[in-house]
C-alpha cells in the first residue's frame, strides 16, 4: 500500500504502528470483546483510559483547542 503523508492543516501523519493498534482494537479493545467506541463512558476501563490520556496531556503541558480556531473557540490549558 502506498502511504501519503499529509502535511496540510489538520491531522497529519500517524505512525503505522498506531494505525495497526487502532485497527486491531476496533473490534476488541484490550481483550474486552468490544471496541473503545462501544464502551460506556462510566466503565472502569474507559475511566482509566480517560485518566491516562489527561495525564499524558498534562505531562506535555499541551494547550488544547476545542471546535477549531475561531472567535468562538474554547481554549483549555492543561498543565500539572
């Protein structure tokens, strides 16, 4: 398969290992028998994933913009 590298605005290149993991876990997330998009947002596994994600974002002191760049954008600064 020919890979195209997108360097324009928006999502960019995703490593093939990440894409393969997403593909595999689309049907069976962590051996649970369902995908992350099918999991309840209140489930133990999803809450753990959410906390892990927030922790990783805080580690990197990342600023997240919701709803794109516009006058109505909400900007969230996540830092430790």
